[in-house]
C-alpha cells in the first residue's frame, strides 16, 4: 500500500463521485429502467389482420436460443395472404417480431443469425416499404437481404430466399442496426428506452419471390400490422 497508490485511489473515487453527481444534475440516465409493452405481442388480434391469415405460430423451446435472443417478448407466425393467387411466390411467409424493454445493445440481425446458421449472404440493399392505412400513405426504410444455402443437396439445389427487416426504436424507425444504435445512444435524458425488430422471411415457397414482390407484400402486411403495434402494443413514447 504505497502512498502514491492510495492517493490515486482517493482521486479516482472523488472523480467518480463527482461525475455521478454531475450526470444526475444534468438529468442524464446511463442505466435505463424497463419499459414493458402495453400488451403482449402474442395477444395481437388475428381478426384485425384481414386479408392475412395466421397459418401457424412457432415458439422457441431451446433455452439457449432464447438466452441468445435476449428476450421472451416475440412472435414467430407463418402468415398467408388469402387475396393472393395460390401459386404466388409471396403469398406465404414468416413474420418475426421481437421486443426489448431494457436494451443495452442491438443483437441478432439476420446478417449474423443466418450466416451463423449455415447460409451465405448473396446480396443486400436498402428498400422502402410503401404503406397505406385509412387513406393515409406512409413509408418506412428497411434492409433487404438474399441468403443462399451452403448445404446444397440433390433435393434443394441453389436454395435462396429474401429477408426484410427494420427497427422501431424509442418512437422512431431505423432501417438497420447502426441507425438503431444511434437512436438508442442519443437517448440519454430519459429513464427508459426500448426497441423492436420487425422481420419478414420469404422461405415458405420452393421458388422465392422477386425483390419487387417481397417488398410489395411486406408493405401490404405492414400497412395492416404497424398501426396495430403502434396503437395496442408498443409503448407510448
């Protein structure tokens, strides 16, 4: 216990205490409080989704996967657009929504999840989802990625499928993880913070939809589901 060492410890302790007081004085919150959903995502009203029909609902049973996902607030639903023709490549797809009520990072973007699961990224782009609800037109930017299987077999040659996603972060939309992190990091004057990821996966058909088909179908579904999420589920910001 040298005198110089003890002096350094005291100085650091005083500095840390002063910094803590300064942060509180300016209303800065580095540690957030949990912000729960208004209503669980699992209670999303299926009757409000017309012309979309829920074909099946999937739950993740693996505890390790749930731990890695970082939340238990999610839905994984296979959805079908009953107004589309039976042979439409975009008629049936997966809707995957996650919610983080106490976020400290933005995990699990498809770029990492699918490549970790044995797929390769073939292409990616920024897209715009055009939506219309009760005569009002809006648009949200998101990410479009095409993945291909690295496990080519005799029955499934050159299999590929598109994944589209974006975030809702503290009341605003973000088209990728970088924008989501910026939105989280700039929120230093509030006690709470949240983000939600909306993901659509078109891997239910042997022939995947084109980019235009996938984006159009995503916009069609989002025109229905986003107003429900805004009204009944996501916190009022």
